C-alpha cells in the first residue's frame, strides 16, 4: 500500500525516501480536514455488489488518536472499497434500509454484528498482528441491510472470496499489507505527433497544428512540464528537454516548434516515438515513471512495432494516452489499455476535399479531456479551463444567429469567448455583437487569434451573469461555425462546480456484464443534489442520442441518493462493434441544484450510508445559475447486446405500508424500464409466501397477485394498494418486471406483511371495498354520512332530513336573493383528479377476491360551493366503487419550499433548456407516462398542458384531456376537492379524522 505525501508539504519528511515522478490520477483513501458528511468515514462505491469503488474518504479527526475503533473503521471502508461489499446495518429514517425490521412479526434491529466488532466480517487478529482472518454472518430473516439487498442475500464472506484477489485460494489467512511512503510529484507530458503521409490527407495536419496550439497556449495549467516529439518511420524530439510553462514566452516556444508540414513517409514507428519521449523524461536525472505520452495518430497495422512500444512503456511504468485521429487502424486501443492510459476518438468527417471544422474542435477537446483524466483530483486540476457553453451553427443557419450563456460567480478568470471558423482567408463572419448582463451591447471582433482560427469580441467577457451574443454570417457556407466559452476558477483554492464522467475503461465487452454511466457532480468536496445531468453520446461520425442521469438511490443502478453520483444504464444503439464518445453536460436545473452549507448542523460522525444522504433544508446552499460541459470521453463497445434480449432492471426499493384494521396493503417502488432502466415494462409479477426461502428459491410456484394497471415509465414512483385477508401469519412479498419480449428482471427485495385477525371478521371475507389515497391538509375533515342502525329507519330519516334541508335552502334564497348554486356558477374553483380503476383479483391459494385499488394523486384543495342536492348526490357517488381521478395541480416547485428531498424533479421529453416540468407538476401518477428520465414511453392519448384560464383539464375514460369551461358542474366520475372551510374532503387512507353527518355542514 502506497501513501502519497502531498506536494503542498514544503519538504519530504526525512524518514521518507523521495521518489521522482510519482503521479496519481486517482486516490484510494482520501484524507481531508472535513467533507460532505463531516467527521463520517464513507466510501464512494456506485458500481454495485462485488465491484470496487472509487475512493474512501477519511476525516482528519480520525487520526487525532490511536483508538482501536478508528482502525476498525478504516478497515471496513477499505473492504467496501476493494471488494464491493456494503454495510450490514440499518439506518435511521431510511425508507429502504430501515433501522428496524419485522421477522415473524417480531421487531428486530437491522444489523449483522460480529464478535470482533465489525459489520463486514473481517479484522486482524489482536494476538498475531501480522495475520488477518475472515468471519461470516447470516442472521435470521435476512434483515433489509444494504448488503443483503444489493448482493441478493449473499454473505459478505461469499462476496469477498469471489474477488479476483482471493479466488481459488485454499487458506482464509492472509498476510498483513506492507506500507510505502512517497512524495507526490507533478505529472509531466510529452506530446507525440504522427507526421506520416497519412496526415497529408485533407486538412488533417492543419487541424493538428491549430488544436495543439490552443492546447499549449491556453489549456495546460501554469508550470506544467511538457516536451514535443514528431514521428513517422523515425522519431525526432522537437524540444531539447521538457519545458515548464511558467510564462507566455515558454508557451510560445513550444508552439513555434510544431512543424509546418507532415512528412511524405507512410511508415510509422511507435517504438521510436516512445524511446524519444523517455529520453525527454529522463534528461537531467528525471524519470519516466508515472508520466504520460499524449500520442496523436491515425494508427498502425504493424503488430510487432505496437508490442515493442507497449513493452517499453511497461518497463518504464509510464502511461500512453492515444488520440485516435482520422484513424485507419484499430490497434491503438491496445496501446492505451495495456499501459494504463486512455483512448480518445476523433472520427474523420469531410466536406468535399476539405475536413469538417468539427474535427479540429473534437481534437482540441480530446487533448483537454486527456489532461483532465490524468490530473484527476490534483491541485493542477483547478487550473484547467472550464467550458460553460458550446454551440454549433451549421451551414443551414440563418444570416444572423445568436445565443446566450451564463458565467457564474465561481469562475471569472482567463475568460475566453471563441467564435471558430474554417478558413482564415474567408471566415464568413461579418459582424459580432456581445451583450453584457447589464444590457450594454458591444460590437466588433478581434483578429488577435486568427492563427487559432477563431475570433474574440473586442470587449471581453469580464462579469458574472447572463450574456448574449449574435453574429452575422456573410454568406452560405458548407462549413459550420462553433462558439465555445471557457473560464477558470477565481483562484486554485476557489470551490466551484465540477462534473466528471467516470469512465475507467477504453474497451467494454458486454459479454462480461452491463455498462453503467456514472457522473460525479460536486461543489468543491461536497456532492450536488438535484442537478440536471445529461450525457450526449456520439457515434457513426455525426449521430447522437441524449441520456439523462439520475441520483435517486433506488439501488439499480443508482446506489445512494445524494452522494453526487448520477447514473444510468447505457444501451448501445448499434449491435455491432462501435466507438462511442460521451459528453457530460451539467446545469443548475432551473435553480433546483443545491449542496451542503458549510458549517451547517448536518455534520456528524455516524455510519454512512443508506439509500440516501439527506441534506435538510436548513443545511442547503442553493447554487447560482451554472453550466459545465466536459470534453468528450471515448469508449469502444464490443459484443453489444441484442436489444430484444435486454431485461428490465431490478426493483431494489420495494416498501410496504399496512392498515391492519382494513386489511389493506400499500406497496411502493421505483418503476424499472423495459430495457434495464429505459422504456416501459409490460407488466409486474407480484408473489407472496409464508417462507422467505421459498419465495426466492421457487418464486414461480408461489401464489400471485395480478396488477391490473400498466407500469409507469422507468424511474417513476409507483404505488399499488390492495386488500389482503390472510391473517395471523407473516407473509413475504417480492416482485419483478417483465418486458414485451417476456424478459424477466431480477427478483426484488422482499417485504414482510403481517395482519392480525379482526375480532369479528372471518379470514375468508371476499367483500370488495374501494379505497382512495388522496393526501389532504391537516384542516380537512372527512365528508360522509354517519352509519345508520336500521335500513328502513335510516332511509326514512334521510328523506326527512333532505326535505328539511332543501326547504331551508329555498327559504334563504328567497330572503337574500342568492342561492348556493348561483354562487357556485359565478365562482367555480373545481380541481379534478385522475381515474381510479378497481378490479377484483383472485387469490390463487384461497380463491378469495382481492380488491385492488390504484392510488390517487396527492392534491391541492380549493374552495367549492355546492347546493344541498349536489352534496347528497356527491356523497352517494363516493360510497360506490366508481373511483376517483388524478389531479394535476397548477404550480411549480420552489427551491425555498420545505421539501424533504428535491430529487424527483427531472426533465420531460423535449428541449433541455425550456418547458421544464418536474414530477411534482403532475401530481403523483403521470398518465402521460414520461417518467423522470426525460423520455421513454408515450402518452395514452393527447398530451397535457395547463389551460390559460388556470383550470387543469379533467381526464375522461377515453384517455383524452378536455378543457372544462368554468360553469360546468362535476361529472359523476370526478371528485371535487372541498376546502377546509367546508369541513369535508374525500375519504383518505392517509388520515382517519372525525367524520360528520351531511346535516351538520
């Protein structure tokens, strides 16, 4: 185990042997003064069971003393990081991994503790400090711990022993790790340019020179050490040694060494290029160890030369990152993968005999992406440019085009607005305007950067806020124009928003598993909640698709809500071997994005983490408007899955709520997709058993409960309510999703249901009962008719009361000149809700009729004025199983509102910058079935939009939305929401408040 002493320490300690060139792009154990969870140790492990995490965070406070418990904590975090196991305890107020659970109707603590005090089953023997041993724990009833659910009930020991470190070993005893200490050094680079005749084609060499120029002059951090090599059949170092970029003069000296023209030799010698790079690294006592060669090439077909270059780099422990530029060969992927580097893809794209400008743009992005990935979390990373805007204006654009961008207050250093063009002789840009946040417009363009093929405005971007620009295109061109805006943090120590796509492979083989896209979004060291995170996937040169990532903690694929890791399954659109490029775009989500407020009360030192890392309202710091665009990262996909064979993803957050007196069970879960977490599943398979082992081992043989409603779009919160009249015995429920090709998802986690028998109720009751689950305010009181002892007496009394009430109403109308009906027509405030559908389903084990009721949406109450006859009619309707309907409240979530979590606000289909509507805008169940992923599924019929008069449309049986004129009285299948001053509302499972007789209204 290597411990790296930060280079911010002025000198290496005497007991540490200095090592030159020790460079690390990613840390396993990160020690900081404090983090997003205060003094809690935690591990970032978003890849699931059995897969290594990214790093473990250890607070500095842990090292203030030498307590044994701190050693056990570090041990636990390391085991989670390395072997992909999870906590075997519950968490307070966690909806998925609760602190307590029921087994055989007995409440037990959700934990799996061992004799050595750990929850992972491994610790060092105190009598023999050089040995470590494993333990195992399998408590009764499989408590809903994070490990049990995510690892499908496999023990910690089983998962660890299946790891490549340990697999096939005969003994469970292992030697203690050895520790080494090193001093951190900066990463050094050599830029190696393929100058063979392949670069003569079109504008290949011209674009290499332009992209390399911007890379050296603007992108590389100050004091970066870099050298330059060119190669074809032979290699030549264009610089005498590595140059430290401490001034503009140093940068110009490197740019001036880039050759004007490529060579005429077609042969390439990769081994020669690596040898010359090593000479530059090792000059004046330097080392190649840990340093990076950035190799721009079209590839090679010479396997012997390729292997020689790989062996040479391995011997020197240096890394090679390959930028595959207008590639004619595929072998360069192997060169990067086997030396610890990365591969970036810049596909060839032409316009007649010319190269398309996008090749130059993508080449510059690839260089910046390579440096970002190698610098990782180092100090120099904070000195890299941050892209806040990019727009391509294609040849079909109008004569005057315009756009906007936001420069947030976290940035505003070395700002660069660049309008890129293809030809310096004729850039096809006549005029350029720039408007500042104060509304002042500046006209004019600077030709200072003509050699870089871009214009800058005469007036620079120098103030945070919303900027706009416009430029006039002189005539029609077959080339595009690009606008890119960069900035840097105010200082290296300035906390700012960062977005990083976590791709750690160059080639992904789908025969080995599924690919999950992971993005880390942070403000400084703190995770950002509720950001809008999307990935633009490029393939086949110019084709693209958009994927929205989500941080919801549903377990598959996202592990923990609030850890700043946004995730989504990637399903290749092509079933052939293909190179893909992924561009990450993160923004403030219309003001919803927030992070942890430093110094808040949320800091703690307890265990971490369950299904969520909540940031309570008082500890939230809402972020200003921002956007971050990360340069593309490339990945080759092989053995892509056949789309028709991809199953739905697993449901990992199944929960249950029981109303024992009514024998009603409400289950909740996050909807999976048809293809992993994309699309719309066809159906659900819900089953139960008295034996948890039988439920999992022979699921298909257990009795089922059919779910009549079609599944919602992937990512939607789903509820299902039904009666369950099996009493006095614990039952275990689990379900899975099924797609249209009958592919079955993995079995969900289980929930236990125990309903005690009522004193006077038979367990074989088959009487269906309708239920609604509208949530009402605290002031609402149920509106219903009291129970009547006898049918005849009750009916007679009801008639007398109705006649009396009607006479009183007529009398009051005559005296005052007003009636309740007229008042209702003049001031109608009617809110409708979606349809509840009920169906009687058969219990396969007892032939009992199980009444299923779909849950209604959460609603906003508004005043309604009714006549006495309307009240009676509505009351009678509510006592029938006709159901109710979804409500679509006309409001937008406000960041200042006291939401427990804002993680459900995601995009609908359409533009990512306009028309934003969150899930809260639609109430609980969205009949349009779009879901929170920004797509997937289609509306049943029509689409919803709020009418201009402020009245939401009702939902009729055909599925179409119709606008309701204000005077229209409610139809029989629509529930009218009563206001608190009417002292009535719909019957609700969520409350059991006092009931009143109609005569008391």
